[in-house]
C-alpha cells in the first residue's frame, strides 16, 4: 500500500511582494538554544559589550555561572587598529581552552563590529585547528544581524559544520536542525519503531556522535530556515527529503510519512506506530484550538517560521489568516 497522500496548501493565495527594508535581527540569538543542545561546545562571540549584554539577557543566566558561551570584547585599540586583533583573539582562545578542558567544539562567531573591521575569523580558525590537532575542532560563522533574520544564526552554524563531517558510503538518514533532547528522543523512537536504522541528527549532542554524510545520505529538515545547511549537505552528496515542516499533528504526520516513504516503510507499520502519538497530539491541540478558533491572524516577516506556523494555526486551530509575511519566498 502507498504512503502517498494529497497535501493541500496556499498555492492559490494572493502574494504581495514588497521591496525595500525588511525585518532583521541579530543572529547571535541562535546561540541561546544551540549552546544548550551541544553539550561539549563553546560559542565565543567576537564583538562588543552590546553583544555580551544581548546574550546574557536573552539566555537569562549570569556570566559567572560559566555557560557554554562568552564574548571576546573588541576594545577601542582593536577597532582603531592599534593592536593585532587576531593575536589578541588567539590568546583569549588559549586561555579559554586551558580553563575549560571539556570543550571539544569551539565556534568563533562573527558579529557586526568584527565584520566592520574585517576580522578574518576563518584564518584564525585554521591556525587554531592546526595547533590543537584533533583535540578541539574550531569552526567559524557569522552571527551578524545586518542583513539576516535571527534564525539564520543556526543555519550559518550548522552549514559551517557540514564540510568537516566524516564521509560515508553507507545508506543513512540525517535529521537536520536543533531539537530539544526530549523531542529528538521521541523522533528517534518513532523512526526506530518503523524499522528505520542508521539515523543521526545535526547538530549532535556531542562531537563524538557527529553524523556522517555521503552519496547515500537522505536528509530532512526540521525547520524552514536551514537553506544554507541544506545546500551544504547536498554538496556532500546528500539527497533532501521534501516534506511539510513538523508543526502540529498534521505537519508532523506528513513529515514522518515523507521519511517513511523514502525508507520503504509499509503503510500498516506507519499507521500502527503513529496512531497513539497522533491521537495525543490532536487532543493537545484541541485544548488550545477552542481559544484560538475564528480569531484573525497577522504575522510579521521576521523568522522564516511564518508559513508553516500559519498553516498549523489556520488548519488545526481554526484561525483566520489576514496576512502572513515572510522574509524570503
């Protein structure tokens, strides 16, 4: 029996394309959920005191609690070119690694100030990788919010990791996008019950469990803002599984169905595995739908989550979309 089911959407809805300034926000905010997910990683932002204050307030932690992120603050002498900012940064990295020997992945994160003075973090990362061998893997990416939405920080981070992933020729399934640990465990449990093997996640919780990528890799996105990461995996030979994003009972079911179809799962097995979770999801959504039904919905374009979120709110919660904006279409 086939797992194919018709999927309707908003293909015939009117589209208004607006030119000019759009909503942007600092991509450093992605560190807030990424540092909690990656348990042996450290995110070192190269920026200003404003960057440090943003991270501290957004994360809701005091810096003396030693979270897995920090800021190398650019001083006036760095901005004025009176000091070698690259040497200063490398010295701070060495101090950090000596203080935190548990770090296995270090992310040098660019910001608006570091990009304005043309600080080359990629060269710094190369030198640090050569110096530390395989003990610590150093990556770099930009968290600048000059031209990006705040969710693109995660996309830039994961895209930076893909080129260094180990090559494999084995058939495997890669789930791309940071998920809370409990959601990741539930997802893996459902896929395992369907008989799907060799499943990995990007990002992984630890460097030792990093996924492998190759020509027989099938991958699926959990979030709509991971375009650069998807292209990076495709350049490594991976083939994308196209599916609705897993928002709500309907979206999650269609997402799982797309995976099951590519892995040769029988319809009877799929229905048996997902029946109970689907029933629980419908019950959970129904409790909130009573409050939301027939209320109008307007969404500003600032996260790239708008379209799948609006689909969920309209189709499963009964809301009435007036306008759904999105930064990219």
